[in-house]
């Protein structure tokens, strides 16, 4: 596919509660051609040790909107389990995952690259168009 007729997408996740990349988070990518069109699931990836997905599928020609779905619940559950093993006396029995998923939808134009970082913590998140 030519980058002149398609957009490209990349992402990474930073866990701001610890100031480190979030490794092992599943990320799915979907696309649609027009705001009334249905979503087409294109596939996904998993963040590496640097919190990056280096192999997200390319949106097809005609894509106008992209959605990134981040499955953050398993990441936080593993993080909580690891913390409990390290310090069992500090368990928070009421702890849970407030945002089990994060879905980010954005508009794209052909030939542009979109880097969409996710800044994540257990009780909030933010995104922006990076470079």
C-alpha cells in the first residue's frame, strides 16, 4: 500500500503512575470509511518492553476514521498481583480497574502518519497526537 493513498498509525503507552512504559497491553485497530460506515477490525498487536506497538496493521485505502482499543485491565491486574506478592501486607482489597478498556477514535487523511500515545494510570488517561 502506498503511503500517499493510506494513513499510518502507531502508538505507545506510558504508565504515568510509575513513570515507565506499559508492556504487554493488547491493542486492536479498527477503521471505517465515513462516519456512518461500520467498523472493520484490522488486527492488533501487543506493546513491547518500551510500551510500543511496532506492527499495527495499515488502514485500508478510503479510511477516514481509526479506532484504537487498549485492553488495559489485564495490565493493571498483573501489576496489582505483582505488587501484592512483593508487599502482601499492603493489599488494597477494594482495588479494581476503573477503566478496563480505553477506546480512542480519531479522524485520518491519506498520506499522514498518526502517532497516538496513551498516558495511563489506574484512575485516568489522556491521549494526544504525537509525532
